[in-house]
């Protein structure tokens, strides 16, 4: 592996113009494809095989008109001070609102709140709601339609009514586009400049990361409408692609500078950088890709698409790091060095003063740096450091034990939004369960009779507020019944009610045979939670198992991959604990922009497990590869830890800070899932890079000694040697350097 990448790095360095042109063509081609592609679809959610999904599929088949996917808006109107909404004067105001909605752009139909027995009027007659259905899906509701709805609400308020609106047709205010990415890039630029002391060196990782993200996002956009990749998918791919893209290029550039400092020729330094650090990048990228692609095991299409899209962006970042980065180094082989070091590599004679400074710097570089001193401190106190770190992470992880999972709804939005106000008004006037009704489908040749029996039995169930009349399809073989719980959508009482009703449905099916399915927001949440619970262990087994094998190939050890996996568990537990404390408990909510503490997104734990595992293995590979490289070249085990920190500590620290800054920028996003994931990944990298990889890992190496690199002989023989640390490459190049150039290809000798 190292030899192949060495040759690739030399080729890219020497043929830099060709390589740069190739990536320009790729960037332009994918960008053109994206610009001519249809608009990406709206976020869709499905759970194949669950009862909720079966019910929705049945509705789409049996009620094609009712199951149209147009956006909806529910306008809630109230007479302040307890007035009567059915009085002639107030009724005229409501009818004016209805008339305005019907004239609004893109609106298909508007219900009459006073028709059908007044079901849309509250019992105290103070509140009424008006439902509007649009001709287009949520993402295609245009600004004119949004403005018309806002104008209708404003006019209703001017008439003396309290008016708010909920539903997916209501505009959600978004933060200024690009601000999250800009913050991450700005912080990354500062860190890179401080790390490298060169604007050119700092710019390369940023440039190549932006190219990689551009290619990845354009590719997602180009195929988005074909494979159903939504805007959220693009945001998450951008978040991860930008972070790993900067880090991977950072490691290649840093290793190139180290090789130049050791006196290598420029093209040889580029080849060695790609052959050594590039090999670590390839395997680190593979661990991230395995973790992201492994989300397919969960069997939730939304998560699968998110994982696949992000994995594709990571793969592009790896290819750019081992091809475009060495090509750019070819354009600026000396300017990539710190300004104070450039003169002596240009072959120019130095003045006596500059020569003394250069010698002083060279002597200083031979002295232990901060990373080496930190490693030696841990080696002197491994047990105390290990206990302190583990106990500290364990304490942060405590809140995770009280984690409550939920799906986003208008009830979890900020209190000052019109959606949340409408939600609260509905709860107050119609009951808490009105915002989360349950939908029951009854499929039978005698659907009307069976539906009436279901209604009567469900009405007698504790926890049911009301059961609506049955609605039959045209064929008369399927009916819909709406059940309003007494409790709110997220309350445990409603979850218990769903289980009770499903049990009753099974009893009815056993007696008379109709197919009864229960769906709705709460039912979907229960099915979703069960799907995630059932998939968690298979997912962990698949991802951790494959990554364990990969790390055995990288480090040729059993204990190193084992402690890497255990360290990951500490990191993700602590990160989830921090997420619960901030987003569920509301600690430091103002600082992180959490408007409304609420249950943690159901997708959050399993998504974080996948992504954090991949990123955790990144730092394990980058840091421990340097230790392994020193060990296989004859350095004593404990000293190899110091060597790894001396050469890799500063770069890993910079990479971690960059990744934290990129993820932290996404905390400013309005999308709750993106905000939560950005925070979770930022704290996870913080814990994993600085506490697990740079504290716990060296402490364990100190305690294990040479045993850390133990591998059974039979397994050593069985596993292919990937030469990640470049041992074979170093021997081959060393042997080549010892032979004079004129003797490397000797002429054949003939004997007379």
C-alpha cells in the first residue's frame, strides 16, 4: 500500500498540471450536471415493514385522492377574552379568512370550519381552525404563497382575532445561508496558519477541502431527484466532508514538510508523504466510510441515504488528499514551508546571522516539544491519568442514562414561533391529544360494519378522548377512523394507549378477521424506536467488526483495535450525555441557541454512533501509526509513544480543533437535527481527540508496553501486510539510495 501510494504521490507531484486539470474537469463536469438537475425532493420519512408504514401504504392505495402529498396549513383563530366564535360578527371574520385563503397562490382547497357539525369549533366556542391544502409539496411552496398566508394572518389579527398557523406549508425562518460553513472555515484558517506558519500551507487544506465538498455536494444535487437525496442530506454531507477534507490534506502537507526538513528531494518528499501519511488517510477514510455505509443496516431509507451521501463525500476527500494535494505541493514546493525555513531550501547561501538562527532552530527542533513532554508526563503517571480521564468521561456520560427520544414536531419548536403558538392554542381549546390524532385503517369487504364495531370498542378504551366517524373509500372495502387521545403526542400515556389499541385490534381480527392497522405521529414514533432498538446491536456488530479487522491490518495487533473500540464507547457515551444536558435538560441553552428543551431526536444516537466511530478511528490511525512506525524501526515501546506524540501530537491537535470548529458552526443552523448533530459531533471529537486518544491511549500503551503490539504468529502469517507504516518502502528506498546512480542499471557482463 505504502509503495503504491508513494508512486502515486511522485506522479501527482511531477505531473501536477495534468492532475490539477483532471480535478478542474471533474469539478466543472459535476457542477454542470448539478446546475441542470431537477430540484432535490423534500425530506421524506418511511419505515419499511412497520405497522405505521403499512397503514400509510394502504391509504395511498385505497384513498389516492386523500393521500395526496400537498403541503397543508392549519390556521387557528380565537376570540380574545372568551368571546363566541360562532356569533354572527366573529363568524364573518372567520369566513373572510377562509375566502382569503381560497384566493391565495397554490392553494388547492380550504375546509369550512362551520360545516360537518362544527367539528372544527372548540367546545367552549372560543376557537376555530381552518385547514388549507396546497397543490404542491412543502419544498415547492413559493414566496408568494408564504406571503399570502402571512398577510391573511395579519388581516385576521387586525380584525380582532388571535390568529396563528401550523403545518408544513408555513414558512420556517432559516439562518443566513453559509454562515455555519463560514465560521468553521474561518477558525480552520487561523488554526492552519498558526500550525504551519505559512499562508500557502494553510490555504492548501482549505482549498482542497472546498473542492472535495464542491464535487460531493454537486454530485448529490445531480443525482438527488433520481435517488431521493434531500437538502438535509446535503447539509450533513457538507458538514462531514468539510471536516475530514481539511484534516486529510493537513496530514499530507505536514508530512511533506517533515520529509523536506530531513533533507529529501522535493518529489521524493511528496512521494514519501503520500506513501506514509497518505496510507493513514486511506485507512482512516475507510473506517469513516464503513461507519456511514453501515447505517443501511438500520433499514430506514432516510438514514441510509444520509450515510451513503456523506460516505461518498468522504471518499472524494480521500482521493483529493492523495492526488490533488501532492499536485498542489508541486506548484509551491518551497512556499509551503514556513517563511523562516524557505531560504535554506532554495539553495541560497545564508548570512552568518541567519545561519546561526537556522542552526538554533534545528537544535530546538531536536528538543522535546509540547507533545513529547505531554507523552512523557503520562508515561510517568499512567494509572492516575487513566483513572482521572475515565472517571471524568463517565461523569459527563451520566445524563445519557435519562435520555428521552422523540421526533420533531411543532410542540418542540420555539415558543415565539407561530407554529408553536398554534399548537398550544389547539391543545388548550381542543385537548392535548388533538395535535397528535391516531389514524386507524380497517380493510375488509364489510368495512362499514367492521369500522362501526372498531369505533365502539375503541371509544370504551381508557385514555381515548373521542373517536371520529368512519370514512369509506369508493370501493367500500377500506375505512378510516380517527382517534383523539386524552394525552399529548409525546406523553407516555399516549404511547401506552397505542399499545392497548393495537392489542384490541388483534383481538378483533381474531374474532371477525378485518385487517386493522394503527398509525399517526405517536404510532410512528413507537415503530421508529423499535426499529432503531432492533437495529442497534446488528449495526454496532457490523461496523465495529469490520473496523476491528481493518485496524488489525493497519496496526498488526489485537489489543490496539480493542482499546480503540473501548475508547470510542467512552467518547460517544460522554457526547450523548452532553447532548442530553444541553438539548433535553436545557443546561447552557442560551449559549448554544436552544430555544426549547425537548426530547432528543430519535435518529441522533445511532447516527452519532456511526459518525463518531469513524472520526474516532481517524485520530487513532493518525496518532498510533506514528507510534507503530517508530516501533517497527526499532524504537523501544515506551519511547515510541513519545516519538508518536513528538511528530503527530501537534498535527492531531490542529486537526481536532479544525474538526470541532467545523461542526460547531452548524450549531447555528435552524434545523433541529443539524443543530443537535453539529453540537454532538463537536463535543464527541473534543472528548475523543483530547481525552481518549491523547490521554487514555498513551496511558494504556505505558501499562501494556510491548504487549500492545502482540499478534499471534498464525494471525500474523494469515493477515496481509499492508505496510501502513512504510517499513518496506523505507527499506526499498534506503537500498536504492546506497547504490550509485550509474550502477543501478548495470550493463550485462559477457565472459569470453
